[in-house]
C-alpha cells in the first residue's frame, strides 16, 4: 500500500476533527494503512504541508476536515512545483459543516466506511478552476478551486461568516436569510464567449462540481470532468422573492427561474462597472474582489474515491 500523508484540520466541524482523530487513527491502523499525519495550525498552512509532503516523496494526500481544508489541499497540490499535480492522489475524510465537495462523489461521512472505500483504490480525474482576482491588499492574486466559486451575495456571506461556527445547516440558513437584508448588489459586467451580461448582480456562481452552501445546487449543470466551467447568474431581485425561491437552491431547478441565466464556458471575466467592487469567494473561503478572470485546468486533480 502506498503511504498516505494525512492532513488534519483540528478545528473543522467546530472541533470535531480533533476530538475524533484518536478513533480515526485507530481505524487507520486496524485497516493496515501506512501513513504520517500533520495538523494545520493557521489559514493556508495546508499549502505548506502539502509542498513538504510531496518533497518528502508522498504521492497520496488525505484531508480530514471540511470544504475549507479541501480548498487548501487542492491549492497545495496545484501550486507545488515538484511534480505534475495529476501524479498526486487526493481525497477527503469529511468532518466539516458543509462537506459539499464530497457530495459529488458520494463519499461517506462515517470514517470506517470512508477508509474501507479508499482501500479499493478507485480513482477519477477532476477538472480544477482557476481565478485571478484582486486581493483585499490590492495585489493581483490567483487561486484554484475544486468545487464552486461565488460572487456578490455568496462572497458577502462568506466574508460575514468566516469567523463564525455553525452547528447545523439550519443554523447556516438562518444566517444567510438574515444577512440578505444587509446586502446591496453592485453593478458589474460578466463576459464569456457564450454570454455577455451587465447587471446589478445578486449572485454569480462558477462551478466545477454541483453542490455548495450545505447542499445547495447553485450550478446544477456542473460536471467535474467535462472540461467546462458551469456558470449561473442572477440580477437584483426583490428580497422576498429570493427567500421564496429557496427550494430551487436545493432541488436543482434554479435555472428554470426566468431571471436566472446559465451557461458553460472555458473562460470568464467579471468586472465591476461602477465604484463598488464585487466580492469573490471560492469553496466557501472569502478571497477578494473584482476584477476576476476564471479559467479551467482540465483533469488536473486525481481524486481517490
């Protein structure tokens, strides 16, 4: 068996990852895994841990945490320069609040079931998104995302809640609903070969995979290996209508709404057209603001199912 580098975010799931790690480690040993473990200590620490692990010869990376941990590990794999990213096998043992990336692959949350499935060695190539954007410090920065990037209200929520801990999806939804009344859409321009739109945008989503926000399907047409970015966008809507349309966020019918647009592309630009920038998040992590340029890296990630 190939040795695994296991990266644990001890704060994931409101601290559940740290509490459950002794039991998970006992399972790893009982199932015969060869591994070493590293614990993250600060934001983006996982990027450094992945770089160091690959340099030491590890070719299998397993994250223990949620979507934020997944986001950091994928960036670590794509940003390291020691090996082609496709040569590194990656997966997650989900212990987060949302756990959205794992939904695409039906990865079980039960640690024993998850680890037993890893032993089967099944893998799949996945595309990765790339975004170049304006960091809050004013610099031009780039970042990769494995799931969904969101702009406008999605980034507003990510920024408002980045230091909060949610005990359930209902708790998160209540916060989403409350912050809706504080949000004011900014005008912007969305441009791709397939579509040009200029609006005061309520939301823009760019997806590799389908699920985000604790099971929402804001990009229901996303496929993780088709070489395309799935895009949805919505203009300013009455806040009561946004709340009324909440079931569409979960049941995959969002694109049936007459004012929601959607398409697929390989490249996308978003810029603000007035003085107020449009915010950006990726995989639930607040990043910065417009101007933002999206592209796709086909088959860049080797996912162990």
